[in-house]
């Protein structure tokens, strides 16, 4: 059974196979982060992504690290605490479908510790614009949307913004974009890891590259 971590807005009980542990991460006035009981997913974002990640596999257990509650905004300290907790849960893969604008030491350190523990991290990145974190850390696989891709396809981009592109839509929700593409890429990664449980992040990158239906960035007509 592949243990998968999702740092997002939570997971509703209706999501099949989401049978791992849950924990919420609440920012305090002094900047510290407290672990609390996870709430219901009021935003629907995490639940939609969880459905994508788990679709088509019975060999995954999803661990819910909730950092968003009322809006899709959180601190680097919350993400770092969530990632540290997921490492303690011995997850194999972590999906982070968001990007923070500023590089923070605590988040960079948490990603380094996760990599050292053998955790593979996939994070979303915009197709254009300024770099975001954690996607811009070298030990994180960067995913963005690619309009060329169907739900079963991905693209090998290797651009300044992203390593891979994937499908941008969620059939059960109006949520779309790079965050959804990240979940689709994680779903492919879960299937690969199910058959290759000892694979490294580099093994996964190579497999995804070989699987790519498109190579190079999407060309947009002006």
C-alpha cells in the first residue's frame, strides 16, 4: 500500500480510499504552528484533488494534512509543519497543489528533510510568471497545466517554470488549472510507485519523461 500525503484544504469522508490519518495545522498569533483536529473540507479543493489522485488505483492510502480552511491561503510555516508530519507518517509521495511567493528557510529545510527520508514531492507551478515555492526547490517535481493533455496524458516541458505538464480539469468539480494538473501527475506517480515501491524521485522523473505524449512547451498562437 502506497502512503500518499496531500497538503491542502482537507478531505471529505466521501473520498474513497482516503483512509490514512488526518491533522490540521493552525497558525498562531506568535507565528508558531499548532497541530489540531482536521475540519471538514469547506473549500472542496482538497477533496477534488484527492479524488483525482486516488482514481484508478486501489493500492494507495491518503494522509490528509490540512493547511487551508476558510480560503486557499496559508503560511510557509504551516506547510513545513504539515510536511514534517507527513514524513513522520512514512508517506512515499506528497502532493502540494499550491505555490507560495517567498522562499522561507523553514519550508526549504522541511523539503530537504523529506527528500532525505525518501519522500517524493510534487508541487504545482504557474506556466508563466515569478517562481513559487516549494515547486522551485531542486528536490521537488514541478507540475503545471498543459492544454494539449487529456486526463491520461502528460508533457515533458523542462522549462524555467515546470518539469511536466498535465490535464487541467477535474471532472467532478469546476476547479481547474495548475493545481489540478499537479494532482493528475501525482495520480500517475502513484500508479508507478505501486509497481515500483523502491523507486527514487529520479526513477519517477525518467518514467514520466518516457511516458510523455508531448515534448517541449505548449506553443500558443498570438
